[in-house]
């Protein structure tokens, strides 16, 4: 716990974009800063909002790629729409061009992320747009991917196409905050979520925690899980709460359920390995409890042994697997060490108007070793909203770039 303040290494190969990274994840409405100058017309904004709506259809399914939507407009009417369904499949622009057919010629395309300009799993969209003869491209945000990073816009302009950049930019960035964080920091965005009472307790002294918050808040958490690539808990949470960690909605994405356990001293009949609604991955250390590994294997649970099991090591591993966002739903000890190791960038605290009392009932974040208030970690870009009878407070740890 000696690496405060929370510092995450930015990618030094991204000078232009990483200089801006303090506001990349700024929420759309954050009361404490002056309104930004609006880019484009109200019609442009509406079309870009439609792009975001389309992009959200693939929520939780596109990593390591971003969520992207595209709309083609000709003579004031939508003639084609598309979204990126998952990595390896065509980009949003290609689906929209296919839907528009010849009507794309001379039309305006709205796209929530800069068109790509490189050969990845798919060919460059910039070339497809030039070939289709579109007259104008309206872009939500510049792509932070160094393989694109303004190159798509430059290519379109070089071909004589008018390009407008930054329509509904904050909303576009917000939707892809995990993707942006992944590109800039080479780690998934870590989101710590907890539910506590008004007096800061996450359970009673006997460990009873069902339920701290209202059904409305729990539904919000299910939606949050649907948007994340993975949700992590420690062995203690499995032993005490026996959670499902799914999005609880038919046809909606479920995150990979990840358990961190050094010794694999886990219950044999946990819901996580007895329900097939979502895949489960157990992260452990080399040589841990081979009998239990065998049991997990028989239940179809993936087990990965890491040399040393720490939050940062787990995040590095999940980055390598292509993840953009990871939800920490763990207990206080793991939460403290995840924060200390810079594995958490965003905090979501659900606060219920209840009081448990006492000094022994558990709190959401374990000991961080602080002795003075000046050491307390302050969140920025904080906003809050009422959910049913609860309050959700949301904020970000400052990202101090060492690049
Ligand atoms: N503009 C745009 N639209 C989409 O639908 C996209 N998926 C992207 N993604 C960008 O291209 C990279 C992935 O390329 P491949 O799918 O491997 O060809 C991704 O990292 C983004 O930079 N962009
Ligand atoms: Zn593309």
C-alpha cells in the first residue's frame, strides 16, 4: 500500500491524445464545469444520439473494440443505419453503407467514432466512405487508437470530403470510456461498486447483506454488469454472499465472472460454478489446491494460475484477454488493495437510507494505511442521482500520467 496517489502509467507513444486524458471520461453532465461550446446543429446532435443508441445495442459485446453507431442521411432523411456488433465483424460505417446502397452517394454519414484508416481485422472504413462517394462525415470523437488517431479524418479531408468533428463528443467519450482507458493505459477501466448504508456499512456484524439497497438500485447494478466485460470478487464474497453476478436479463450480455482466490478454499456448491448463465474464471496462484481445480474443471470453470495473485496482475491478465472494463464487486480488503494498486479508476457507491450502527460491521474499503485527512483519496468529476429510495454517488480517481 505504498504507491499513493493512484497513478497509472499512460502510453508514452500517444503524446497528442494522452495530454488530454484528464477529461476523457468526463460525464456528460457534471455541474461544476462551464458548458462546452456546442458543435453542430440540433439535427446533428439528434443524429449523433441515434448513433449512440445504435452503438448501445452491442453493449458488453465488442471488446477489445469500441461501441460504435453510424447513420446515413440524404435530403434530411435517414437512409442507412448500422452498429459494430463485435470484434472481427464489420464496423458500424460498413453496415450503414450497406443499408444505404447507392443513396450513400452525396449523403452525410454520422458516426460516433472517427472512421478507421488502417487494416486491422477489417479494412479501413475511410476508403469505403471515399468509394461510396459520401459528401460529408460528422464524427463524434477522435479515435484514441494510435493506428487511427486523426488519420481517418485526414484521409477523408484529403479526398475532398467535408468533416465535422466533436458533435456530442462528451456522450461519445462516456460510452467508450473503457475502450479509451484500455488504449491509453493498457489496462481495462476498473470500476469499484459497492452498496452501503447511510452510516457506511456494507453488512451487519454477522455478515448479512441481503439487501442493503432497494430493488431499483439492484436493477441498476444488473444493467451495469451488462455493460462490463468482467466482474471480479474475492473468495470471501463467494463464501459469504454466494452471488450470481449476472445481469439477470434474458438475451442481455453477462460479464465474465472472475474469482480471485490464492488457496482455492472455496465452497463446492457456489452458484458461480453451479449456474451456466455466464462463464466463470477463477484466478489463483501456481499449484493451489489441485483437487478443487479438478472439481472446477468438471463444472466447466476456467482456472488460470498467475505467478502472484494481485489486483494489478489480474487486471494485466484481463487486459491481455482483450477486456475494456472490469467491475470490482469485492469485499473491503480486496477493494483496498485494488485501489492501492491503481486497479480502480471509477467508484460507484450506492447509499441506502438505513443505519446499522456499531463499529464492527464491515465498511466498503479496508485499511489504506492513512493517518491524516490529507491522505484521503478525493474523487473528481463527481455526480449523484437518486435511484428509488437510494442515492448513487459516482466519481473518478485523478489520473496522474507519468508519460
Ligand atoms: N469508426 C469505427 N467504427 C467501428 O465500428 C469500429 N469498430 C472502430 N474501431 C476502430 O478500429 C479498431 C479495430 O479495428 P478492426 O476491427 O480490428 O479492424 C478499434 O481499435 C478502433 O480503433 N472504429
Ligand atoms: Zn472502420
